[in-house]
């Protein structure tokens, strides 16, 4: 089974590309990082603004909630990749295979993450079996990735799991930033998507339509942050999540 292509918005950070080096099947490849599928919004969980104005925080929560909804297709693949890459992987002919067995939302998933050499890059298959999934999955090719051999960048494509189909319904691209973190972009649309950029100094979430920013949320380690939309100016919140001058 293969994932059939479909046009996705051209807003991804990077497409996976190879190198001039010759890859050796005997060399164990490094699997794509689970962080390439992980939009961490834990900063926005379990917080209550102090007394005072909270319009900036409320606007930020609205943008983040929209991102959570749109990026929901990443949640289970992220868990499966994280479970698979907890192991070391084993050689299987010309392939390398990382198996997993894990439970997500009460449903058991078994399968593997498999790598083969494809030209001057690695091609990865994320395969799942889950009889209790709706619809049931049996050796189902959920996602395919192409990763540069230096693990600097990669591209994921996701199949239509809601119908156990093989059409490409979403993509995510990722790149290692200058701090060694993973920035990624996600799109399930011909026109729109999200960019998630990580930094020790703060994270940035951007909503993009036709490659133009329409909304942005930035949050910092000290609890402060700011938000912007194409229809509003930048507004900021302090450690108590109350509005402050930017």
C-alpha cells in the first residue's frame, strides 16, 4: 500500500532533500524525531488569569485552540513514533525496523516504523494495527516520511485514517533550528496551515493562509507573551496573564 499524493498548501518550512553521499544499508539510521509531530501547548493549560483585563490571553487561547483542532491528526502518530523510537531498531534485510506496542485513549496500537534507503535520503513508513480503532486498522500505512541522512530536515505525509484510506490528507515538514530544537509546519488544506517555532527564549505559533501570516501567538519562559491577528494590533500579557502595554 502506498499513500497517494494530493496537493497541500505550499507553506511548509522545507521539503526533505538528500545529499551527495552514498548511504549504506548496514548503517543504522536515526529515526525522525517525535518532536517533528509535537505541538506542545502545555503552556496554556491549567492557568487562570488574575484580576484585571485578559483580552490578550483570551485571544491567544482562541488561536491555540484553533491550532489544536487543526493539528489533531498529529496526536496519535506522535505517540506511535515516540513509542517506536524509544527502542534501538533492528536490521531486517535492507530495512531497519523499530517496533512499538502502546495504548492511546484506551486503544491498543501495535506496529512499526521502518526505514529504507530511497536515493540519497531515507524513506520511513509508520504502520499500525489497531482492531479497536474506528475504522479498524490492519497493517495500515498511516504516514510516510522522507528524511535527509544528516537528520537535519524531513517531510511527513499522512493518510486518511478516518476512512483507513490511502489518500494524502495532511503534511508536516520539520527542520532543526540553530538551537538544536525542532521547528515544524503542518497543513491539511490547499491554502492554510500552521507553523510552530521553538526557542529557549520563547515559542511562536503562526497561522498562515496563502503563505501570509494571519495570526500569531508568542509565549516566553517567564509566563508572559503576546498575540496578534491580521485584524488586530499586537497585545501583550504579563505573568498574571493580564493585559499590559507592549
